């Protein structure tokens, strides 16, 4: 159980998040307003009815299928350009309210474009503009990662990258491959991510979540991933662990998401502490805060309560995330220096 005093302390600390999906970071009351306005096909327009359709709930199966089912409904809410902008703006506001000082927010143009019948270029422009303004208003830094799905076509991936490159001067710093890892290899997307790296974008790949070490190896060796989304299923592969440590590959671990999607049985069984003790570069993230019903502060507090780390470890996790940010070296160094000063003043743990 989360210690409320510890949670209060964690909330005051500046935090860094590298792995948060816009599509999984939508306010429930915003979804309710959209459902009413567009008469979406749900049994009733109440929080009690909508919540279990878009959020993992006690008693629901903890499986990948159940987890991903939330996004099938969520895709139907992005009905207009104004709604996409609103959802993006509110995601930044919610991060700022939790004292997230730097965030890389990822989004999938394909998921956001369908209901509004917009092009990838239009969607990316809307998100960039809304996030940039919201971050400036909130006084935090937010950069964007454009995502594509491995269970969709390579052609769609190519279109996604080209649209991302058009808007790269508006805060886009990386590209991501997500989707059905258990049944679809990342290998066919190798050329796309090589082109992204050549263009100066960071590369992060979902792997080691619903598939094992071979998925992670493909992400690192074929797609040249600098970061791995999740990366918790390494199957005791010592050679792979050594490779990840040698290359400085960063794991974007999301413990609560892993529990709710059935990757691990509960937080106490999560491999975060073991991965960190092996010298792997682990960070803490929410993945989908609205689907998981968790803030980054709560994610960290839950990990502390489960014995995955101590309060005194939070600074190290935060600094690792800052050092792994897809930022120019001078901006990254400035962020790290600022965070060190804030944690020194906080004297946590």
C-alpha cells in the first residue's frame, strides 16, 4: 500500500518521464463530454459506465488483450481537430500538475487521425502546436515522439516518419515502434528506423513487454534502438544484458502497466530492482496514466511501497531519465544540472 506521507514528498520532487502515450492520457470527464456531444455508442454517459471501458479496473482480466481493448474504444473519441488539440493540451497540464519537469510524450498519428478523417501531417501539426503552447503556459519542457505500430503496414510506418520529419522543428525528437509485439516482429521496420537515425531522431522501440529477449535483441541490433519501451522480459539472457549495459541502452520501465497488462503478477514480482542491480539503465514511467489510473508520483510511490526501490533512489532514476532524453547535449546537460540542484536542496531519503 502506498504511504501517503511518502507520496506527498514524491509529489514535490521534479520528475522526468520518457514513456507516456497521449492516447492513454485522456481525462475521464473529457471523454464523457465527447461521448455526450457525439452520442457515442456506450450504455450510459456516466463515469461509472465509461470508466471500465477505458480504464483497467479491479476484477478485469489482467491480459494484453484486455489492456489493448481500451484503446479500440479510445480511438473513437478524437473526432475533431479541436478535440485532438484539447486532449494534447490537457495531457501536458496534468503532467505539470504532478511536477513533471520534463516529458517526452508519444502519440500515434494513425490512432488520432481516423475518427477525424485527418492526414498524418495534420494530426502531427495539431499535437505539436497544442503541446508547445501548453508546455510554455505550464512552464515545463515537453518533447514529442511519433509512434507507429508493428502490426500495421510498413508503408504506414514510412508515411508516419515522413510526416514527422516535416514537423521536426516543432518539438519532435524521436520515433517509436509499438503495437502487437507477441505476434509481429520489428524487423520489417529496420529501414524506417535507420532513416530516422540518419535524420537525427532518437529511436525507442517497444520490446520485452509481451515477447521475450529476442524481441529486445532485434530492437537493439537491427533497429539500433537507444531506448527500449518496457524491456522487462530478458529471459535471463546474460549476453543480451551485457550488450544493453555496454551500449548504454535505456529501459523505459512501466511497472503498474506491466501488472495491469499481465506481464507480471503484482508489483512485488516486478523485475525492476533486479534489472537495476545488473547495471541496466532503468527509468520509471506511467505508460498510459489514464488507462492505468496512475500519476508518475503514484507510480514511483507504488514502486517504493513494493520494495522495488527506496526513496533515496528516486534521484538516480530521475537523473538517468534526464540523461537519456532525446535532447541536444547542451540542453540535456542543463536539465541534469538543474535536477541535481533541486534534489540536493530536497535532501530526500
